[in-house]
C-alpha cells in the first residue's frame, strides 16, 4: 500500500510539472499542436492527455498559480526574516553588554518564526517527539504483556 501511495504522488507531481511546462511553452508562443507534440514525447503520455489539460485549463490553472504565489510569498517572508536576523546580529555584535540580551532575544524570536514558517521542528520538539515515541512503545509492550497474561486465565 505504501508503494501505491508513492506511485500516485509521483504521478501527481508529473502532472503538475507537465501543466507548468504547458503554460511556459504557451507563453513562449508555441501553438497547441506544438505543445502537445513536445509534452507528449517528454512525459511519455498520450496526446489526448495534453489536449485534456488544455480543455480543463480553467479548473487547474488558478490553483497552480495560487500554489506558486504562496511559494513566492513564503520566499519574500524568509528573505525579510533573514534581513532582520542579520540586522539584529550586527546590533548584537556592536552593542554594549546591557543591550545584548535584547538583540539576542530578537535573533531567537526570528529563528523561531523562520522555523514555524518553513514547517521545521526544533531540536527540543524532535527530542520530545522521540521521548513520546519511546513511551508509547513501552506502553504498547506493557499492554500486550497484560493481554497475554490475562488470556492465560
């Protein structure tokens, strides 16, 4: 079942990639016939699939465009946070001892925001998740032992 999911996922990625290239070729001035020939050969799919993409374009193009607008917005935010971090780091290096904790706090806050924005987990969260996984495994083992012992009676 796991491999079927990965197969579907790869297929979806291929469709997205093919549709993006469809839009790029169209923007470059290729005709629909040329686009169909190029993409059907490149992606080893039937010409009918490419024509279907052209026919249903009104349904998938806005979604695809929104996905890339979100990525663009995410990159803008990441760049802004990196800039703020560099500024706080510079201020930290040049500040007197009394001001350093404030700049250090800003750097930590910016790092936390970047981690959240990028969907990464912190080292502490990872350690906590690993501890929880071990505790769950121990609890499952204890429950299995209890069930086996109670089944003997």
